[in-house]
C-alpha cells in the first residue's frame, strides 16, 4: 500500500534561513507525490507535484522538492523562510489513480 | 484557474439538526469530488468519493446514512450531515478534479460546530 511518513511534526526556523521538511514514502511502484500547504482554517493549496519526470521539482513561493528513489524520500526545501510560510504542510502520495494518502503534517513556525 | 468554492465556511447549529455543505468547482468541470474530515491538529481523512451522476463511494467506517453525498452536476457536490451531534463537530473539506492526470483542488473548508 502507498503511504507517506513525515519525519517532523514541528519545524521552527528564523526568517531568512532555510527550511527543510522531511518526507519518506512507501510505494510498490513509481508514485505520484505532492506537497500541500494549509493555512489556519483554510483548505489545502498545492505547492508542487512529482510525476516521474524531473527528480527536482520546483513549486510555488520558492519551494522545491527532490525525489530520491534510493532513499524513498521527497523532502521539501526553501532557501529563505518568510513569515508567510508559517503553516501546516502535508506530504501526500497518490494511492491509485485518484485517491490521496496524507502524511500527518508538519507545523512550520517562523521566528522574526 | 481551478477554483473550488465551499459554503458555508462556518456553521453552528443545535444537536439533532441536519446541515448541508456545498462544494462547487467554479471554472472547471469536476468529474470527481472528494469529502474529507479533519480533526484539530490532525491530517485529512477521506470520507467519500463521488463521481457525477453516480452514488458516492464511502471509506470504511463512514456511515453513508449519516453523511449524505450528492453529486448531481459537474460543478456541484453536497454533503449533508443528518441529525448532527457534538461528535460530528469537525472541519470538513472538499476537493475536486477534472481528469485523472490533474491534482485535486481543495475548497477552503467548513468548520462545523454542533452544540
């Protein structure tokens, strides 16, 4: 079965410093992977997706993620955090053609 | 593009009443819509999947008679929580997609509080 594990429940960074959110996946075949962001009392916004094209995926708002098959990882990074990046982040894998399986989420706080 | 509108954003009602939540795709035709439930500080849990014109497919443990889903058109799906009780209080989020290669687009969610 396809699943994802987010390794950090909470990440705190200073504004202007890099952000790293870690995600490992489990899949019996080449998966489709996504990162979504959720601000308080809001729905989810797609940051980026991996669908077996380039292993380095660039997303919106300066985020990018690298698919590493040997490590079964899909970590999300941003070189310089902004206050507006404070939110909940979900790593997601496509279970079949349309269902999604969500990680537990990582809460990002950004210190001024 | 790909905007999903969910209404209402917040609802408070008495125990025993029924509540309807609407999910609309504003600029695309949603062949498939999904309903999720999210408890505080937790991830999203898929409740059901609905295809336009068909009966919804419910996930294990979700009561189909409690959570009625209708997907009568390519732009609208509704979730009705029947005879709601305090334990039904939660954040409900819908999403929609048009083709199998496109990611799901999410609504802003509905905060349901049952007194």
